[in-house]
């Protein structure tokens, strides 16, 4: 099914349309409020100097002025506190610790080690050959 026009109707509009007529007092009031709004929004460059320019703008014959591009300025150096440099604080790339490194514990081999017993909650205790009673005590402690 196709769309048809009703008899006597045309798709071409040949009538010349008129714009709405607005009296000059209303246009002048609108011009003043427009300029005031532009000042409020800090868009001073978009204001119209004369009423004729505003009327031409309203009729579409004049485009509003574009804002000029602002020049970029080099940002000032950020504020920084002037601190004194003390030579005693200067060190190499690494910061030394608060104390010296602890010596590592190494078994010398003077006593013969039988093994390691486990006491309460994974407490590891070494058992030496010269004191076998200690191994028996630890074994009984786990069972009691």
C-alpha cells in the first residue's frame, strides 16, 4: 500500500512566510537582559554593542562574536621551602640501618646432634647425643 496525497494538497510549499513582528520596546528589553546574562557568565565578548546588531542576530543575519583565544602563560615556579643541607646527613644511595648486622649462627660441630624435636605449637628444639634424657622428656611432654 502506498501513501497518497489528498486531492488539492501539494508537497511543495510556495508561500512566503513572515516572521513574527516584535515591537522595539520588547527587543530592547531582551537585548539588555541578553547582555546582562553574558556578563554574568563572564562572556563579555558575546555582548552586542548596539540594538541593531542584536536585532540582526535575532533574525539570523549576524553570528555572535567568538571569544578570542587567550594566550597561555608559563606557570610560575611552585612554592618550595628553602631547607638547609647538612653534610652529616649526606650518605650514599642506600640509607644505613639503625644498628650493625647480626652475626649469623653457625653450628660448630663440637657436640653431636641427634635430631630436632617438636614441642608446643611447632616449637623446634635441637637434641644432642650427650643429653638423651632431654629427648625422653620432650617425647613424654607431647603425650601428656
